[in-house]
């Protein structure tokens, strides 16, 4: 593990007008780890992912990537290419599934996209049969799998996932979790996975952080987080009591 974390946030706050969406005093994300950001709808998980991806800039505070502070439009292109964000509601291009998955590779390499790479990732996610389908005909769950394939084919160093299985049936949830475990096993990658699902966070997270009302309540190793939470709000959330 590198001495410098992949990401480090210090005194980061993101506001929209008077509304504070994220208020994080300190967070380290280590290279190669899988961190689950757990919390209810509206807790600030998506905003935090956008800050990590430099899609948005913090109102105040520092977001560091491998020791370098960056602000959204100043993030070097080579660094942007190492970070990929999969949105909860994917935006796909017109045309076929294959065209969508190949788009990022063509854009980043300026070369013809290897069809074998696209075919491989579609097969891995169980959607090879959709390769020639127009994206406008896809279900919400199918579109989410295409967005994930488009991200994975790039082999990023950091993959930021915003509720990537929210619209999938249980079988495809299990498939996505397995594929991402395999990717992490064979290719060094940092996964930051936002979810509201306690069971999913327990299955996939090496560490788990709880967000409530934009505040990072607690971050701990997954077994400690669920077995011995330090904060009573974490304990209440884990035990199923409603917190907003």
C-alpha cells in the first residue's frame, strides 16, 4: 500500500445555496481498497462521489488525489482518465450497446476500439446478447449494466459507483458484485461504492462509512462497523431504526 492515500479530504463542505449537502471533516481512501459509502437517500453519497471525481468542486476544503490538491477544472487530463464515475441514472449515447461501451476507449486512445475488449466485458456482465441492440430499447437495469461495462472496459485506477445495482434483479446484483470482486482481484483498482443497502455493504466493503445528512458519522473496517459500531447513530442504522 502506498504511503500517500488515493484520496484525502480535509474540512470539505459542499453547499447549494444554504443547503449543506456534504460536510466531511476528514476522510482517507487508500489505493486498492473497496470503501462502501452507506446511508439513506439524500445523505450526500452522490455528491461526495462527484467531488471525488472532480465533477464538482467543494465550497470549502481540500480534496487531494495522491497528495495533490485539485479543483474540478484543474484536474490534469491524465488524472481524469484514471478515475471513472458510474452515475445512478446512466446517460447513454444513441446507437447500439457496443457503440456505447466502445465510446470511452475511442475517445481516450484516439484509435479504433478493440472489438474483443468490448465483447469480453459484455460477456462478463451477461449482456453479450444485447451488443447490437439500440440503447433506447433497454430497460433501466440493462442500461445500468451497459454503463458499468463502459466504465470497466477502460480499466480505471479508481471506479466510483453510485448505487450501481439499484435497478437490478437479485441475480444481476450478485453478478455485478462477483464481476467487481474479480476485477479487483486481477487489476489493482480502488472502488468507492455508494449504497443504501446494509447487506450489500457488508458483502462488498472492506471498509464502510456511514453518511447521514451529509456528515460522515463513522468509518471502520466492515466487520467492526457492523459488529461493534462506535457511534450510537451507526448502531441505530445498522439495527434498522430509521434515521434522517
